[in-house]
C-alpha cells in the first residue's frame, strides 16, 4: 500500500514540472482553437539543437564509460525495439479493419524512439536531481534503428508473400527459389533501409553529436551554448507537440478503432518492457535507477522525427493517418505523461 501511495504522490508532483506542464498547455491551446503557431523551420531547428545536445552529452560520457556498462543496456535497447514490432504484428496488425502494412508501420513507429520524449525524461530527472548515465543518449539509435528496420523488412516480406500468393493462384508463379519458407527479402533491401535511417535528419544529428563527443573536445561549446538552451528549447517543443497531438486526434476518425486502443495501451506495455530490460542491466552491471527510467521512457515513446519520413519513404503504401495519427495524436502525449510513473516505480523498487 505504501508503494502505491508513493507512486501516486510522485505522479502528482511530476505533472506540475515544466516539461509536462508545457505539453498540457499546448493541448489546451489547441482545444481552445488558438491561432498560436511556431514556424516549421524553427521547430526543425529546435529539434536539431536538442539532438546535437543529447548526442554530444552521450559522446562525452562514453569516453569514460566501460564497454560492459554500455553494451548490456545497448543490447537490451535493441532487443526491446525488435520485441515491440513483433508484439505489434501479433496484436494491431491482426486486428479487424487494420491492413497488415499499416499495423506494422505503426508498430515500427512505436518501437522507434521519440527524441523529444527522451529529452523530456532527461529534463524531469535533472529537475529532480536524479542521476543517470551520461551515455544514455547513445542507446537511442540501437532501439530506433532496430525497430524501424524490423518493421520495414517484415512489411516488405508480407507484401512479397501476398504478391507471390496471388501470382501462384493465377498459375504464373515466377518467383522461384524460396521453397516453402516464402519469398526471400529482396537483395539489398536491408542495406537500403539502414542507409535511409542513418541519413534521416534525427539520426544524422544524433550521430554527429555522438561522434563529436567521442572523438573531439566540444565540452566548452556544450557547456556554454547547448546546455543552457536545453530546457528553454524543450519547453517550446513540448508546447508545439501538445498542440500537434490534439490536432492529430481528428485523423484517427479515418482509421479503425483498434488504433485508439493500441495508442492508449502501447506506451505502458512497451515502457514496462524497457523498464524490465533496464532492471536486468541494473542487476548485472549496476545500471542506475535513472538509466532504468530513461530506457523505459525510450521504449514507451514513439518516433516523431526519424520514423515518419523513414516509413513514408520505405512503405509508401502505408497510411500516414494510421501510423502518424496514432503516434503523435495518442502515443506521444501518453508516453510523456507516463514518465512520472516510471520514476515512481523505479524509486519504489530500486531507490536513488
């Protein structure tokens, strides 16, 4: 009973923190029909600065981190990203009224990582003076790329099997060489997906910051420019995302109700998977409680930057109203609002 009281008390306290307050304020503005608007170039500039900051901070910390301390949570992040996509395939992609490619695209987006949600989690922990590993940002691409690649490959394979079945039914099957295992993945597909993902603005900025942090000495500009701007820029981003989330809700009327259920439940289930992976790392390597929280936050989040353009380019037949609407309209605000839950559970089970 004391654990539950502690969790609810922490939840109440965290909802008043600036990061979550700005998200809720954005949703309220949109609900009131406000004309408040931040230009798209400004939004992109803010996101790039935040990702460079997260990447550089991770790179600077990697210089002094041991390989084992980084490897275990990194492997856990990749496994969780892949597991989320498979879970989506077994649930959402099989739901009535949900095309398989749309279900897999949505699962891929939920398996990938939201940079803004990760940044929000870091800010909330910083505000509470909760320590976490500086290299945590380096785990982002492990989960993000693993989920996107898995979702796209599975969708391509499903499409190839469907095409093969229709051709076979017509008696003109020409895609030999697959035996009874179904069509093989087209040659070079995996390579193309990896290249497209790495070249996406979000991953490119994150990896650039990571490389600078590891191989250069950017600490002076990091401390004097990126760190002081971080919370202010994040508050603007949360305001934008709150408004965007509210506006995206209307898009879900065009798709099956299964997306609504998935969008509400997935952040909690996926976050629990991330928390479990982080807890394993905590037990085996001493991964901090703050690190466990952030791994749960990454798993609970759904990509709002790198994922949509990657999926749009790789799966043009998928419906953006389904995967973007579910992610931005429901998944992102739920994931951000769930951050206090992971903090409360970590405090109750692990302690700071």
